[in-house]
C-alpha cells in the first residue's frame, strides 16, 4: 500500500517535470554509444537467425523510416536521448554501419541479449553484452577513434531483463532458478556486469548511464505467465529489485574508486506498476496496443495486423515493450535527472 502511494506521488512530480520544455543548444557530446537488449535495439538482429527481430509492420508504424528493427511503434529511448543531446541523425545499428560511424556513435544492442551467454538461446541468434563490447572494441580500433574523444562520449547500457524473462524465470531449457536463489543470481549477474564495465573503461568509457530493469513482472507477458493474468508477478519484481539494488551499488562503487569517471544509475523501476502511468495520461497499462498471438510464450506483434489508434494512451506496444509515448517520458526523465542518481544524463555530458 505504501509503495503504491509513493508511486503515485512520484508520478505527480514527474508530470510537472515532463510538462516543461527541454531546450537543446547544439550537439552536447561528440559521440554516443548504445549497448543492451531489445529495448535499445535499432536493427542489429534483422539479419540474424532469430525469433527476436521485428523488421516488419506494424513495428515502426510511427517511426519516420517505418519498420527498422526497433521493438516499438516509434522511437526508442536512445533515439530520444540522442535528440535531447542534439544529434541530427539517429545512431545507426552496428550491423551494416560504416567504419567511420564509430567517430559519431554506434548502437550495439540486440534483442534477446543478456549478461549470461546462454540467455535467450531458445530464440536463436542474439548478441550478448560481452560480444557487444567486443564489437565496440573492433569498431573503435578499426576507425582509429582517439582515446580523448572516446572519454567525452556518452555510453548507455540497458541489459538484464532477458536474464530474468528468458532464463531465470523460464524453467526450460534453463536451470538457473534451480542453481541460484534470487540473491545469488543477482550477484552472479552483477559480477558479469562489473567485468564488462571494466573492459569499457579500458576502452575509454568515462561517462556511462546504466539503466536498471523495469517492473517486468507488470508486463502483459509476465502477468500472464507468472501473475495469473490479472496482477503483477510479485516474485519476478522482487527478484529484479535485488538486481537493481546491486547495480545502483555498482555505480556508487565505480564513482568512488575509479578516477575520472561519471557513472549514473537510471531507476526505471521506481515509477510503480503500469496503473501509476495514469497520472501522466496513459489509460491502458495492462494490455498491448498491437495484437499478439495467444500461443504460450508469444510476446511480439502479429505481422500486418490492425493496431490501436490511440497509441499515446498505451503503456505497452506489444506484450513486453513500451510505446514511443512511454519511451519519451523515460528519455526525458533520465536526461533531466528525475530517474537518475547521482547524475542526470545532461550532467554526464557536461565537462
């Protein structure tokens, strides 16, 4: 009950902040690098042998270029952060980008990607965070991007959801839940995350925003599979809360112990369950805007089907991913500092 009251109070404050205009004066960072899963993917999975790709309608129905491989009806959170940073063009996916693009930025995110290598293997090919970091290493070295430039770039990472949805809380073909309790699993993921952050630091990353996991127990897919179809899955959200606490502590540790870095934690869990989005004008928080197959385990839009007309009123585009309208709120909240600690993204990119 208390948590619900806090969620509503949070969003009342958020509504006021989000109503204010953000003024951008030129490009605020020399380059922008993006890592993560389907929430950030902009098309890296299009040519992979994978079920986790969305280069077909109705995805992209509100995106200027149509279906591109973005898991939404329109812009993703990194797209919108890029706009707030003053970038004139969208940061392209690593797959198919020219080597020179590494001087401006690349998106390495992959639908199904996780911290653990086996995560989402039942979906087919995907690029784990470790391989995304490897792709970054190859890209900046091939393009000979100066280290001084890399230290001024912004890096954003959104990873971990699949390690729960497509691993820990999926008993077949995975055995993680039988090997680890919630605390042990979160700790194992944190160790992997720390190792990848150290590698990125050696490659020049100094300004990094780490997105926590949202309340995936309140997504239509997980409500159906673990919440009885009517309520948020408490066990899933409780497990994710531990991951987020560890990630927040990891950010504090890097800021304290590593000289010259500015890391920040983006708390996308704190807004409460989707019903709290009503404060911001969202009217539908428990079902998708597009039709999703009723077959067990399905989460993506059925190709070429009619979708809801009032997309700005929906929290969820499909059964797991948010609409552009929600992405816009998250992007602005992280840019201006409502969702972050200790720095806003706008503060990260300042000298």
